[in-house]
């Protein structure tokens, strides 16, 4: 399916960013909004805030001057693209009038509405938007530590771990065993482990055909399951083995010294192990006290305002969104809707109930793409599917359709990164 974009971004206000040491609100400004996190959700929200209300003083706080995108990082792992193609700067947001603070946020005073940065700067706000993404839950899988991740990479945050997994695959002798472990829900990018398994299977088939891939899964069902499994049967018979939860696929612990993954019924030794562990909201969510016991952030789905802290909003992977998955497209859509809600709240108006769209492409091999789409609406405290408004790629689509979807996927990535980072 083709993804179109409305022209709202074109109206983004241009202008030089003000110094952090200068007054944060110019005369006649509509308010001060601080956005923490410069990924697909936060960067989109900051840009749209300035587009919808140019008088707003908008500051984006992000610790890294370059954003490294996770979508298509699976292609980096198997050598189909380079990590530099995943990297984006923030010049486009500066041109849109957003102030950048390339710093880590270290503290949030909710009662005083002040964000403290690592260099000692303090930013006051009328509304705060958090888009912190995910962190690894290092206590969620016995044996899996930050040190273990250097031997058994998760590669679930694009960057050094992505390249580490790539180097391990390249160094593995033909005839080796690659093991991927997929966690229970919720986690970032639900189809991601299955796309990764597909592309690593393609790499093994074309580069190291005596090798094998085992996908250990803590679930019995997953996104686009029939599409993936039909593709595996067609493209990778005897090479890719999926072990479901009910078949003993849940990994209970790991031993990085022996490269062993332990399940209920087996101890599986890997030559290369990609351990995708349990996750939680990014660290600033805990600092801001917007995450609950689950590690994720409950929100009002109309305004995206935190259920735990006033005047704070949470978007993207960190938020509890019900049926809406944790994906780049979803974060982008939430960023736009949150910006609209914040502008209305600052004007003393009630936010409009949103309808949000998500589309997720997966690449099964370089010329074989599949997709899923959904449309969502608020119901009580969550987003729910609008029945009949979404769907997946046809099960019996011809090869030409799979080739076309692979092309659409790459076109989508170019479009969303250009629209977000510009």
C-alpha cells in the first residue's frame, strides 16, 4: 500500500533558534513546551507544535546530535545497507523554529514545571511532552546483563549493537547455528524479530547455506504470522525453525560464557545469539514518575496526558496505547495528534478525539515485502482497532505484489524520515 502525506509540514514556521540562556517566552508567545526525546514521536511533535502555533516557544531536548533509526536496521545487520543511511540530524527542526538542547534531561520538578539538563540549564514549561522510547529491562531475563549483550547482542537500539551482530554473522563459519529469542508482549516493533529472522535466513541461504537459524519465541502468535510463515515455507525450508511458546520456545535464562539459551525443555547452544530481551519505557519516564509498575506509561488517549502527572504528555514506544503497536509510524502519528492536543489545551480548549493510523512494512528478502495497517480510536483509557479499517497484505498475492511492497517500504522510510527530520 502506498503512504501519502498531507502538506501540513510545509507550513512549519522558520526562524533562528533562541539561546537557552535567553528568556524562554518571547512577548506575545502562546506558551512554553518542552519535548524530551528526538525520535519519530518527539521530533514530529516538536515540528508540528511550531507548525500549528508558530508563537509557541518549543524546545526539543535530546542527548544525541544524530538520531539512528531502527526501521530498516535489520537490513544493516545482513549487509543490505549501511548504518550511516539510518542516521539523521536536526537541522530541519532548527529551520522550523524549534530550539534544540543537545543535552540529557536529568531531573523534572513537576510542581514547579522545570526540566533540569546535564549542563545545569533549567527549562520551564507550560506543557511537557515525553517521547523517551525504550530501555532494556536488564532484570527481565536472568543472566542477560549489559556485559552479556556484548557477546549476545540485542541490537534492539540501532547503533553499535547493530554492527556487532553484523560482524558476528560475518565471522561465523558456514554450518553454524544462529539463535534469536523473541520476548513476550509488549515490546518495540512487534513484527521486528520475524523480519530479522527472515533477513538473517536470507543471508545464511545466500552466504552460508550449511547454517541454521532457530527462532525461540515467548509467544504462540505474532504480527503478520501467516504471511511470515508462508514466506518461510517457500523461501527458507529446513533453514529457519520457529519454536513457539507452547513448544518450549520461551527463554528462561541465558549463559553468555557458553553462548547457551535455556528454555523449559532444552539448553540451546548458539554460534551467534541475538537475544531480544524484555523492555520498558526509557529512563526519563521513571525520573518523571510517569511509568507505572509495568514499566510503561499510562495516558489519556485523547490528550496523551499522563495518568500519573499533570501537564505531562507521553507518546511513542514508552506509552501504553492498547491495540496501537510500538512502531515508528505509530509514534509519528501520535506526535502529530499530541501536538494538536497541546495547542488546544494551551488555548483553553478541549482536545479533539483523534483517529490514528499505523502502517508497518516488513522485508522478508530484498525483493519480498509484506505489510499490516490499522486505524485506531480512543475507548476508555486505550486505543482500540476500528473494525474493518485496516488489514494485511493478501496471503495469495503474486510475486509482483511482494516486489512492489518491498519498494513501497523503502519509499515509506524515505518519506517518514524526510517529514520528521527534514
